[in-house]
C-alpha cells in the first residue's frame, strides 16, 4: 500500500508540472517568468495549477520580474486573475512577447509596466466565446454574460492603449491580428525587441478574419456557367422549348 501511495504521489507531481502554463527561473538579473501554452483554470489536485498557486509563487520573492509570453490564449477568467496579480505586484513587470499573445494571453500582456515584442511576434484580440446548452433563457443569460466579459476585456485594452472603446470593440468583433510594429503604433506595446532606437521602420500591419476570408474567396476560380441540357438528348432546354412552340403553332 505504501508503494502505491508513493507512485500516486509521483504521478500527482508530474501532472502538476505538466499542466502548469508558467515556469519561474531565478538568476543574477532577477526572476524571469515564462508563460508558454494554453491558459487554463483546471482544479486538479487541490488547485495546484490555478492562479491561486500562481499567486503563491509570484509573491514567494520580491524584485522586478520579466515575463516571457507565448500563448494562443485560453480561459479568460484565469487570464483576468493573472492580469490583476501582475498589476498588483510591487516590483516592475516587463512583458516580452516572443511568439504569440492571442486572445486571453493578450489580456495578461496588458499587465506589463512595459510591453515589448519580438519583431516576428504577433498579437490577436477577439470577442470572448463560450459553449452553452439549455433552453432559450439559458442562451439569453449566456449572451448577457459574454457582453459583460467583453466590456471587462475592453477595460484592460483601453487602459493600456487609450484608444476609443468603440474602436477596440470593432477590432475585437473582427478578430484582429497585429504585427509588432502595429501593436506599438496602436499602444498595445511599447517597443520592439532588438530594434535600433532611431531606426525608421515601415508601417506595421494588421488584418482581420473577415478580410482574409473575403480575399481568399475572391481569389478562387469562378465556375463557368454551363447551359442547361436535357440528359437524354443532349439538347439545350431553350432549343427544346423553341421547337415545342413551333409545333404548337401548327
């Protein structure tokens, strides 16, 4: 029985490490936090991988921290908690986006006192989504909830960028992707990593899902309209109709 408990304890520890979407590294320069992967709020084994655990690790030491971020997003409520924890942290928080900060991960990025992006990194913002099952009242409640969640996300983007809420909302509706340069232009980031301070850079770019979809549709070859024909005779329907009209006149 003791051996079985030991094996299960080892399995627990492996699961905890595997499902954590952050990792701390300590060195001479201070502490570095790596966010990598899908943001989750699972509650496996007494909340070992939730923001509650993250809070304990965040406050286990003091000083400035660097946060390397590469995530496609995930649970918006877990991201909101982590955003608030980082905003409340007493040391300076520098967010460094090295790959992708999309969806809920872009909310975590907004917590940085300084936000920098790799020149090849991307950021994406969009509307929150959920899955719901039930009757009409349940669906209406979900719609209201999503609207309120969106407003809370707009708060984070607005506080960082100072853009009009209507513009931010429209970008979220369209599922908008930013290059590093465009993110800096719009205020979602402060600067680009490795770029000389005084260098003239080309204008950044952004694109949205609908524009890309429409562009692809326009590039698709259009099918040529084929005349409708009678399967048995191979004659066009218009030709058969003309002959029928001539027979009726006799």
